[in-house]
């Protein structure tokens, strides 16, 4: 059994596959822009991700492995990414 | 018959960290010009190459980007240059897309986007040696066919593949035809399908590395450790500050001595009079007062460039993001603010690394609150004069504690001000923080040295352009009109600067400043430390900067403790540096924001001095 969670809820060591990029509400210009930026940085549906590091305060920001590159982002941005966790 | 080959224009584009600048340096060597694009403040780097065929190629190094859909001013330049929309720029004949061979996925998507622009293109697969070492197999023929562009493998740091690249570019100039640009800003759906296409090409042409880089992961587990990483960052900063202040000291003394010597020589050659005064007191000492900071700025940049090339700066931004974010600043603001401890000018310029316009503006507005090295002469003079050199709490030197307090006050107020800016000017809006954490690489000594030399050149020409006219104007103000025959006071008292000082005195009386101090503040606008020299002049002591000890004892007789503390408080905040204001004006491209900065900084300075003065007087320091 596998879980689908928001990337913002992931913990260090969690791995999975991105199943959805961008929040469903597309009324805000900010959300539309964020979705495009995430896509440009390699956060695409199907990409393999692993949470590598968490910041000291509030475990924020987070450093991710996205396919074969490393990307840092805040949990706030990670909220618009859904990942399906790999079966442990 | 010899037909002169048509000169061609080449533009380099690529993702950040693709080694694009290293390739640019390998292509053009020292033949490069750094300027600004017309109307914007993005650095324009251009170099000329003479190809073996005799053709001249002018190469433009465009800011790194993931997409032509520009977000920062840097990326806008890249987009507009490629599309031929940039005012005063001819569109490139050939686009060279620079890719990190070990990190192709994102650049493949960018290439698909670039192809829509319809300009002839060459793909430079850079860092090809690292790809080979990792056992990464790229089917170059297939990849070239899939993308429809010629591919050249390069190792920019070893100058490998450079001639092949030039040849491939020339071939494109000759054969390839321009087609109409089909590019339009891609929406999410277009980005997704391009990413899928890039993924398909990647799978078809690239076999994953047999020996993938594991070092980056290992280094990160130390440097990004929540606690350990933070401690290491603090240690790096500590070493950096030690270096900036202690290594630079002998060099600075040397430069100071050299400038003094040049001044004396010129004074000996030129006849006494206006010309001598203008050149010695105005130009040489004015420009010299800025030149003195060159060693500190170079040491600071040595650290910054080396850490950047190593790949650490993105990690520092990661570690600091939460702390900076609490004050409404972006993690990336860390680097510009750090630079500002040496001098706000490179700090303000370094704010370019921040994508978002708002975050960049906030950073620029608070950068001058960081205690720059020009404040040090002022601080040390006043501290030496008024703060007893004694031990407090059993271990700390009181003078050192005051110095530390002044630094802390600068940092603390910068955090408060940026928080207020966020609350007042852009309520609620939080810019996303996301960035690639590049693979660690050993910095290339030659390229670090080269970039350092470039920084020095930029600093000197910019400072010269602003400082030189400013010191001439201030010299005029401080020299004319001449004192009367039977003058009893120093000459400056009778000059325009003196009159201005007297006129402004009532404004400064409530914060405990006397008219001599007000006069010193006027030339002190050229640069903060000039105030020390100016105080020396008004108190009629020759060569004040070399005799701070003497000046300090004079000040101790003339000023109350409350006045001295008020003066220190003033210097934490007051924007007493026309060079910084000039750079802010250019970097923000806005007179309004420059005035906002001048206004809030003078406002805070007055308020802080007022409070300091009156508290000190009420406690018996008057």
C-alpha cells in the first residue's frame, strides 16, 4: 500500500514519485506562476524525488533530489506538489 | 581574391551552473568588455574572438536561465537578447546553448524552447570530462539528430573543444537560415509536454552514469546538517571577517602610505595654489579614500567567488533562508548583505542574484545598514576618544563591546527595516524560494583569479566615475570663497561648506551636534571616513587621518560623551556615501526608491541620535 501526500508533509528520507504539480485552484496568478516555475525546475509529474535535508528551524526549507539533480525549496512551495510515496 | 568574411554575433545561453562563464572566458580570454545594457542594470559581458578563418566573432555572455519566460531582470535580458528585442542590440547570428553534460534534463527543455526562436544554434556539451569520468554515455549522433543542432563537446576549464566550437559556429553562420520566431511564453501545459519530450530524448540518447557522483551527497550531509551545517557556516563567516579585517590591514596601510607619498610628490612639483589644492586635497585624497578599501573588497570577493564556484553559496542561502525569511528577506539576500560588510557598493550590485523584483529592492534598501568598512575609521576614532579601554564582565574589552554593539545595531535595524518594508509596501506577497543546489566542484584557480581581476576593474572604474566628480564638487564647496585677510578661524569656516554648516546647525542642535560636526558631515557625504579628515580640518589639525590619536584627544576635550554617542548613532544609519546612493539609483533604476532610502536612513539616523543624546544627557553624560 502506498500513500499520496503533499510534498510539504514529507520528512527527511521520504522517497516517491510526483503525481501532481500545481494546486487545483487556478484563479490566482501566483499559483499559475508557481506551477510553471516548478515545472521549469524539473518538478514534473513522474519525476522521482527524495527529501535529502531539512532546515534547522521548523524543518524548513527542504533540499530535494529531483531525478538526478538537487533543488532547495520552502515547504510553502512544496505544498502545491503531490507525491506518491514509494512502498517501504 | 580575398573576400573578408562577415563578422558574426554569437550569444551564449544556458542553465545556471552550466559552466557558461568558464566557456566564455575560454573563448574570449582577456578580450572582454564588461558594461551595462542600455537602460537596465544587468551586466553585459562581451568578448571578441578572431577565428582561424580570419572572421571576427563577437560573443555575448547572457545571464543563466532555465526558461525564456523571464522572471528576474537578468533573465529578461537573456530573453530579449535572443529574441532581438533588446534596445541597441543586434540579434545574435548564432545561439550557443551551453549545457552541463552531467545534468541535461532541464537544458534539453530549454533547447526545445530556444529552437522555437528560429535562430541557428550550436549545443556545447560542457564538463564532458566529468561525464566521461562518471561513465555517463551520451549518444551524440542521435542527440544531434533528435534536437536538430550540431553538438560539440567541451571542457571549458581545460580549454578543450574550443576550436571545434568556433568552427561549428562559423559553419552555422554560413549555412543556416534564419526563420521567423515562433516563440511565445509557454503555459503549464506546454511546459509539461516539453518536459515529456525532453525526458523521451534523455531516455533515448543518454545512459545513466555507471559511477554517479556521490561526493556531493556526502559533502551535503555535513554542510546541510541542520546544526553542524549552521556551525560550519558561522565558522566560515568568522574566518572571512578575520581575513577581511586583518589580512587587509597591511595592504591598506601600504596603499594609504602610497597615496600620501603621491600627494606629497605632486604637491612638491606643482606650485602652491588652486591647482595644487584641487589635485592633492581633492582628487588624490578623495579617490585615495576609496582606493584604500580595495584590499578588503578583493579579499571578500576572493571568498565569495571561491565559495560560489565550489557550489557553497546556494547552500548558505538554504541554511539562512528561514532566518532571513523571518525578517521578510529572501535566502539569497544573504550574499549581498554579507558583501555589504566590506562595502555597500558591491553588496547592492550583488543583489542581482535575487529573481524577484520586490525581494531585490528590499535587499538593496537595507544593504547600506550593514556596517561597511568605511564606518570603521569613524567608529575607532570616537571609541578611542570616549570609551575607556577597560575590561568589563571580567573578560571583554569595553571598546570591543561598543564596536560589536554598533555592528549588531546595524544588523538588527536591517532586519527590522526589511520587515517594515514588507508590511508597508508589499503586504502578504511571499516570493517563492527555490533554487538548484549545484554539484560541488573544486574551484579553478585561474578562473577565480580572473574573476577577481574583473571585480577589481569594475569597482575601480565605477567608484572613480562617481567619487571623482563628487570630491571635486566638495572641494569647491570647502575651498570657496577664500577666508578674509585677517582670518582667525580655519579656512573652511568661511567657505560655502562652512556657511552651510552654520545654516544647518539649528537642525542638528537637538541631537547634540556642534557646527564643526555639521561641517564635517558635508564632505563626509563623499564617503563616511572623509568625515574623520574633515573633523581634523575643522579642528585645525593637519593630516588628521594619520593622527587619529591626537584628534581623539582634541575631540575628548571639545565634545561631551552624549555628543560622541549621538555621533556614533548617527553613523549607524546615515546614508553618508554618495557612491552608494549613485549605485542604488542605477541598480533600482528609480529615483523614487533612492529617495525612499535617503529619507528613511536620515530619518532613522536623526531619531537614533536624538534618543541617544537625550538619554545620555539625562544619565549625566552631557
